[in-house]
């Protein structure tokens, strides 16, 4: 352009075919509109790194100088400027990369995903045009690194119309100036911009300055001339493990997660082939609120933060870890369904799984003592992995530990060797006994120990699910909680004892003991077992199957039907115990006369009923005379009436018998089921009996 002539201003239309691309951009991206700043900073970093690459190859011979990217906010004008000292753009480059490629690709992209908003929100590929999500006008002032080429100013007000004219800038690089629209004035606040920069840009490789550092002077905070750099340009995962110490990893962890307990240990990832992957994963101290601790892995692409929702990129169980994954090979501008089927993503997930398993095996092999000390924290993570990832199970099953009630740890193989001689039932099934609460189930644990059995501690959040999973993996094995049955039935052997109580007396005593059972939503069933005289007179147990189904339903398992059922317990009475014999003797003395009186009335009725049934046994239902049917119904009604009177006699006896109540309360107390007023009455009664 000749000197002295007025500079020409080019006007034109951006190369798009729809007039509505800008409203479409706003509509599609509005829910995640803060990413505009991530995109602009990423472009500035690219421009800076391109210039550095040119200089390193000798294609740019000038001084690079200060390469800091600067973000400036003008609260009054409601503008935000992102400035870099990178490669810059000529008029031709602005036309190519802004007017043609950026917006035409934007239109293609939005057309392709117009019905899949979630496919594009929060992912790369938005580029420069994402700035129109928040702006009524966007300007670019750029000076190419070839200083012979004039600086250019590009301006667009959110329509396909733009202007491009020469201007002056003074030095190479690019300014992108956003004029916020009314709906986006929240971004004209320093705290908002600083928050976005720290979220997305805190580990970018080029220094990013926003505002000035402050210092305390004369009793107040004052600004200095020093730029406030918001990012660490050389984060830990980009450095070589050989150059790092344990303290470095710990310091970085607390930079990522302030006010969190120290992690158990870490894994440094560094892969160049067949894909690029770096990162550091930490094993946190995982507590029972493991759901809350998900989404703690931060995903980066070339040090730009992308998301902390990494499902589909790492296996489900690894979302319990904390840390950073950085890979340029993960496609970020596509839908999650595509992401999950991408071959690179699958390879990355498999590699991370293997690295985690290798690290666990390394710690176990080199320092088992430390591994055991950390097991209670590691347990929930490893169990989750073994249940949800088959390949991880194959590796982790060699180092997964079981802890018994004495605090000793065993691998699966070691524990099988420990119990295989003594804990097989008559069918050859290996029975793993366990407790979920050492104190509450103490009497049951002691009974198992008296038999020479070992009992596992399975009190973890996932243990109910884990037990089910292990039963499907361990051949001919079964897990049984120690309070799910009497000790002789936990592991059924061949021997069977005779009962000292006839069946009729057992039926009578069932009514006696039912009279003193708690009257609440819990269901109790009285059963008799022929145990040793020295065994406990009454034990309260709960079916292993039903209890496990209810536990699983509380954890959100597939057994929700069982979760709505009332608790059901078995009251197991030792028919051979001396105290049960004594109660039976008392019952015979006080109730036999009345019971026999009703039996005498019942017998002829039952005989009559049998005669009628015998006479009609070969007839079909419709061939039986109505008179016979009515007679049978009448006899059954009278029999029931006398049976009910017998029951009333037995329950009346039981309800006044202090020993019956005392034995039931002792059994309830052993199961931690006797509380409040009932417990107070038990204590008073115990004193009276003494």
C-alpha cells in the first residue's frame, strides 16, 4: 500500500451458508460457555509454540523475548483481551483460518451434532468461534512474525459480516478482544476469569499472566509491578520419574487436592508407543463414601484441562483413583459412545489397568508388611476392580488379602490351605466363615473358634457383593456368616444327635416360647435342634441368603424386592439343654392336665374326620356329597377351636414363666437386639433370679 494513501477496509461475509450459525453456537454451547477462555488460551499457546519451533529450526532468527500470554480484563468496558507474542497472522491467514476454515468447520460440526448437544459441550474442536458464545463483538489484532507484513484488525459483531483492515501493533503476536454481551457480563469479574484460568490452564506450558502480584505494605495489600502467573509450566507428570522424590509427588498431590489426607502411594505413567500417555495416579485413602470420591482424576490434553469425568477413558473401578492423565491421542470432540469404542481409548484403559495391577504386585512382593498395613484402605478399591474388570481380577487375585478376626492377613491361596482340612462340609464344599461385626457377633465367633474354625472379618462397604463374586470364582466354596445358623449347621458334618424331647413336646414348647417373643415388625420362627447339652440353650440366627439379599438391596444391588421384606430370624432351641428340659417339665406339671382334656375332645373329632375322608378317597371333588363336605368343615372348625384353647394354655404358661423370657432375652442380647425398656427389664429380672 502506498504511503499517504488512506488505508482500505475490507468488508465481506464469512464463508457459511446459514445466517443462523451464531445463534446456533450460543444455543448449543450455552450450558458450558466458560470454555471460550480455554479455547482462546489454547490458540495463544499454539501460536507461541509454533514460533518457538520455528526458532529452534532456525526459521525465525529474531529474539523471542518475553513469551508470556497475558489476559486483561476491563470491567468498565466489559472487554477481555488475550494477548500472545506468538507467530501472528497476516491478512491472508486471517481470511483462511478465521473466515473460511473456522466458521465453515463450525457449521459442519454443528450440523453433524445438532441433535447431540452433549457430544460437543465440554470438548475441543470449538476453537475460536466459541468466543461468540459470550460476545456481542469480537476483534483480532495480529502482527505476523514476518514484520514486513502489516498488522491487521479483524472485527465481527456476531453476524456473518466482518471487516478486515490494516492497523499497527508494535510487535509480533495476536490480541483477541471480546466485548461481552449482556447475558455474559458475569465474565467481566476478575474472580470469575481467574477461576476459569485456574481450572483449565493451571498447567499449560507457556506462562499465563492475569493481573499483578500483591504484597502487604503499610497495613494493606497493594499491587506490585510483578505479573501474577497463574500456571505451573512444568507440572510433575511432564518430568522424568528418576528426577523426582517422594516429597515431590506428595507436594503435587496436595496442590491438586488441598486438605486431603496423604495418599497411600502413586503410579507415574509415561508411554510413547503405540500411543502417547503421561500422568500420575494416586491411591487415596478410600473410605466408605467411595461414590463421592469419583471424578477426581483430571484429564488433560497437552496440559490443557479437559474434564474430571473420565468414565469411558479409564475403567470404572479406576475412577476411584486421584491424579492426572494427559494424552493428545484421546479424541475429545466426539460423543462419549464414540469415545468408548475408540481403539486408542481401549488401549489406554487396558494399559492403565495393567500398570495399576503391576504396581500393586510390586509393593506386595517387595514389602508385604507395608502392603498389609495399607490393606484396609486399599481393600475397597481392589474389591471393586476384581468385581468389575476381569483382567484386573486375574492379576489382583494373586495379591488380594483376607483378614481374619485375629488381625492376620492371607492371600486367597494361603487361606484356602489354612481351612481346607477342617472347614469342608459333608458334601466336600469349603466353607468360609465370616463376621461383619466382631463385637456384635462375638458369641457366634467364639462358638466357631471352639470348633477349631477360623473366621474372616468382612466388614467392608463392598464385602456383600464381593462375597457373591468370590463364590462364582472359587471352586466348590461357600461363604457363611457365623450368625446365620447354629454352629453344627454352619458346616454340616455327618454326625447327628438324638433329641431328648419328643416331637409333640417340641410343638408344645414352640407355643410356650412364641408367647415371649418380641411383638414388632421383625418375624421370628421357633425351631428345635438336637445340640450338645453344653451348647447355648437358645440361639437367634438369620438366613444367609435372605440377609445377603437385603444387604445387597441397601447397596443398590438387583435385590431391591428383598429390601422391602421384614427381617426374619430363626429362634433355635437346643432340645437337649438342661434348662429347656426344666421348662418342659414345668409345662408338663402345670399344663398337661388341660392339654390332655382338650386332646380327649379332639381325638374323636379327628377320627370322625378320617372316616369321612377315607369313604370319599376315591371320589372326585364333584362326586363328594355336600353333606360330607359340610361335616368335614364343621369337624375342622371344632378341632381348631380346641387347638386354639390348647395354644392359649401353653402361651398363658409361657407368658408368666420368667425363665422362658430370660432365655429369649439372653439370645436377643447376644445378637444386639435387646435395647431400651426391654433391656432394663432384663437387668431387673436377672437380679431377681439371682
